[in-house]
């Protein structure tokens, strides 16, 4: 079972790098193998939606973190083994593959033998045996290695150059007859690479491991939440439950609303992967889907305005909610693409309709603070704001979440402070 999401959400949360900007994936990626990196990418695109599997994966990584487990294989060994195994060469005349040289075969055989022997040593050690959650993978590897066909591999001394006859025999065994089993063994090593890699990130950055709760409980509690890419973050606490299904977030421009929404969305997404998050504590009810709308582009391909793109986005979310799924929804500045009157009416109507969906959770930021008066009649809607403190004519931002509503508006102050009007009037910016 996987958490449903979409490309808009993946882009909003900046999960993958774009141009010269690194993504959340890059922050978690310290894998040693190409196969491990590809598996990590797959995990990022397919978060889990099963409490047991989320907590199992989280427990494995957390224990490797506590044990400070080191990846017990050399990346160069994997390079030789992968090059060797990806060329079966069992149909040498098909013209589709480059024939391996005698040296490639020699190196490949030696690399696979070394890997299999190192796997045997690792799964017999305490780091693997003492993690109950890792038993599924450990026992699967034990079963593969217990195949009598691999007895010569595990008994091979492999200290000097293997004889030509032995290489030929091992080549047929590893690359043809038992190749599928060898590839399965490698897949478990790639998973181990991901676990240890993420454990190292958790240790180095002091990330914590969330606890997944049953789907449908509607609980979300995060303490010390911050965005993992910030160098000097301001942590915040937040909570949602059956009594508070919608949060209406207000604050002036630059007060930190979008960053906070990304922090929440990223934590919820990463937690569903079973990975550690940037917080001091987190527990969450497993959801069926997560959708965000933070940087929604105009759909020029169909001639759609920004407002119409927003309407289509809300329509898509409504369809998911109608199916009865538990969905986590984040909207930043809902209906910013239309006039204030329409935005007000639409924000109130949509927010109240969201509030009726008790098994889903919604965070909506808005500049339409007047909507709060009508929304306050619904007890399931809570109100948070990010304050601005005026230091003379200069706004200062605390980035610290508070309960309530703010009507802070400092757009003109920022315009004046930047001397925009003077530039337009006099053709130059005033001296600072």
C-alpha cells in the first residue's frame, strides 16, 4: 500500500533537484552503490500507506542509527559485479551486448564471490541479528546463501588469482544458472545500503523517527518541526486531531507561511516513507494521499488562467475526498488568482466543505483574514498565524507559530523601504 501523491506535490516540496537547486532527496542520499541510489529514488516516489510497514522500516533504520552500523561493502566491488552481471552473454551471437573480456569475467567473478562472502559475515553478526524488524531481509538472504549451488562460492578462499577452470565454472554458475538468485541477493544489499545511508543522515542531522498510528485516527502531533534545508531554523509545534480537522493560517508576506507549509508537508511525506524527519517528536495517523498546492503554475497548455488552474486543483482534491480516502491537503493562498470578493466567498465555501470531511486533514493559508469571522463558527476549524513585529518602519519576522488570526499587512511598507516609488519618480533608488 502506497501513499498517493502527484507531480505538483513532489515539485511543491522540492523532493528532487532542479537545475542548480538540490532537493530533499539529495539531503538523504549518502548511498554507496548505484543500485542503492536508484532504490532510494524509488522509495521517494512511493511513500508507504501501511502502518506496520512504515514502523518496520523506521525501526530498522533507527536501530542501524543507534548501532552506528557501517556499510560493509566497497562501492568499487559493486561496480565490477554489476558490470559483470548485467551482461549475461548466454547468447553471444545476438549482437545486442558487448562481449565481456577475459579480464572482465575474472574481475566480475571475484567481485561476486567477495560480495556473497561478505553478506554471509554481515548477517551472522550482531548488528543484523539483534534487529528484529530486519529479520525478514536477513532470513531471506540466509535462505539464498543456503542453496547448495552456492557452497563452492562461500568456500572459495579468493585470496589469490582464481584458476581459469574455476573462473569458467563460477561464471556459468553465477551469470547463467543462478543469476536470478544473485540479483535478488544484490537487491537486499541495496536496501541495506539505503537503510544505513539514511541512518547516517539521521545521526548527523539529529533527525527523529516518527511513530505511525492507525489509519483513520486523524492524529498528527509534531514538536520542534522545521524545514530540513534551513541552516538556522525556527522550530514550531503543531497538532491536529478529530476535533481540529482544518487549520486556517494567516500572516503577512515574508512571515514564513510557505516555508511552514513546506515543513509540514515534507515531514508528513517523509514520515510515510518510514524515514527520520526534521523535528524533535512526531506521531501521525497514516493517510491514503497527500496533495499540496504551494507553487501552482498557470496551465498555458490549455489556456488556463491561474484562477482556473486553482479551481481544477480543488476539483481534483474534491474527487479524491469523495472517494472516501483519508487525504492530507495543503493549500497556500487559496484562490489568489481572482478578485478579493470572489476569493473571500470561495475560500469560506471550500474551507467549510473541507471541514465536513472528518477523516482528512487540511491546512489552508490565506490573506483573506475576513474569512476567519465566518469560519470561526465551525468548531473543527482552528486558527494559526505567523506574526510580524514592527521595529520602527522595519518589519521583523519571528517565524514562530501562534494561535489566532492576524491582519498584518506590510506590503506597502516593504515597497517604501525598498524605495520603489522613488525609483519610479526620480529614476534612482534613494541612498540607504
